[in-house]
């Protein structure tokens, strides 16, 4: 398995993702929080509002990659079900 060193989070059914407001003014941007077994991971936008569009680009990449991962997992889970049901032969 080729995985980079760093923070790892094995997703479980108890994990949640939500957007949380940090204040009522435009200078208090909302944050993205992932919470669950390992704790809470908060993604903050840059403190300089002029750099928020850079954050927008990153968050859209994150969304797209999450969608790609979800599709891959769905397809592989379906394939594993077909193999376990004997509908297709497992490749060697």
C-alpha cells in the first residue's frame, strides 16, 4: 500500500462532517469540521480574506476527490458482493 506519512483517519459510521460558523461578521469565516473517533479535525480558511478564493479551489478539489473515492468504493463493494455471491469468478 502506497500511503504518505501523516495524519490518518479511518472513517466510521459515527463520523460526521459539518460546516460551523465562527462568528457573525464577514471576517469570521465558517470552518469545515470532521468529528468522530480520533477527535475533531477543523479546516480553517486563510485569515486573509483576499486568499479565500485559494481555499475555495482546494475545497472544490476535496469535494471532487471525495466523490471519486465514493464512486471507487461503491464499485469495489459491488464487485466484492458479486464475487462472494458466486456471480463472477475472482481474478487471480
